């Protein structure tokens, strides 16, 4: 199964590499205020892919932090309830000293 994943990754790499080689022509990207950037099409696509992924990660960062904080609080509550439970069980199971 692991070899199948490596084969799929290799085929994907070859396809993307072939795409990059076929689109090696320079492309002019015009920005606002007369700025422009000339680079190979594959490089421009790669840059904007990375920028999009970074923006997506930053957009989800707040939710991830909130959820991690919630998980930590729930784990702390679980530990506290478990310790309270064991102390109550120990209290119930110990016989009184004058019972003999």
C-alpha cells in the first residue's frame, strides 16, 4: 500500500514537472499603478498557490487556537473529576476504625 502511494506521488510529480516544462514561457503579470512582473507561468502559479495556502492557514488560525484552548480545559476538568472520584472511592471503601 505504501508503494502505491509513492507511485501516485511520483506520477503526480512527473505530470506537474511536465506542465511546468511546457509552460516555461515568460508571462507578464500587470498589477495596479503600472507595476508588472515577468516570470515563467509555472513560477507565478506556484507563488500564488503558496500565498493562497498561507492565507487559508492564517484564516483558520483563530479557530485552531480556540479549539486547542478548549481541549486543554476539558483535559484539566477530566483530570480533576478523576482525582475527585478516586478520593471519594477511597473514602467510601475505608472502613471506620471502631468497626472491629
